C-alpha cells in the first residue's frame, strides 16, 4: 500500500481500528471500495477461518447499536477460544455489553498475557473501577497501565493521569495527573491521526457510541478519547 492509498483508507476511520500486518491488503479494499466493500472482504476472510477478521467483524457488530453484544459474542467466540488475543479483547467488551463482567475480565487477562497492549490498557480500567473484581484497585491499575506503556500503547499514559486525578493516591500524583493529562491527550490524538490502524492507538471503548467506520467531514476529525 502506497502513501496515497493509505490516506484514502484513513479518511474512512472515524475511530482507531487495528488492522494487523496480515490484514493490510484489506485496507486497499477500504481505500478503493469504501466500508461496504471492506466489510464484504472481512466476511469472506472470516468464512475462510481468519481470526483477525472475526475480531474486526465482532467489533463492527458491537458498535452497530445497543444490544449488539450477543451477536458480537457469536462472531468472535471461536477465534477467542482459539487463542487469538485480538478476538479475546473484542469478546471481552462484547461480554460487558451482554452483562457478564466477570467473564469479560477473564478474556481481557488472556489477551493481556499475550502482550496485546489494548487489553492491558482496558484491564487497567477494569481493575481501577472494580469491573468483574471484588473491589476497585487503582494502584494495581497503574501497574498494568505502565506495562501497556512498555508495550508501546500511546493511550496508557492518559489513563494513568486519569487515575491520578480521580483516585485517592495522594496530592503529588494528582498534580502529576493534572499537569501531564492534557499533554498525554495531545500526544495520543496526534498518534491516532498519523495512523488509526495500529495496535498502539487502538481502544475499542472509544467507538461504542457509533459506527466504527464511516465518512469524515474533514481531515483530522478522528475521535480519540484515551481517558474513556
């Protein structure tokens, strides 16, 4: 894919969407044919057993509207149980939508153990808020988010700043969160704008409020909320 074709594909991304290296040919289809052709290609690949295509289809299903969790679970369960960390991550959020936070936590942990950085970031969110756990644990959440930073995720620092600002971890950390938070957000937004298809900016929860792929009105309006 050349730079011009990449820019054409990027204009359809309203939110970050992870496309693994083996799926970059599908971005050419997105660039040339738009979202309908892209989805048709994903469905073709899914029928041939592609785990990453199942993960993206599950994500597209999950972000299609309220109550989509059970269908998204159906789409990515097999790939997730087969060990694909991308599918495990998407399945976790589908299970949240379906009302099963404990099982969602289990799949997030499985994806995190394989080094999937978006799962590490969101596992930190689960632990911080007590989602599927016995009680909120902000200190452990910060530790998980630091691991995500080491894996190269650009949204993890913003999450740490959010924890520092909103949890009772002391005045020093609150000050750090207040000072670094806006800088972390700017860094993340710029990273998303440069390449919304890489794993280091991908966070599924950002796109839960609307269609994952669609036309944008102008360059640079990809929505990015690392503290969601």
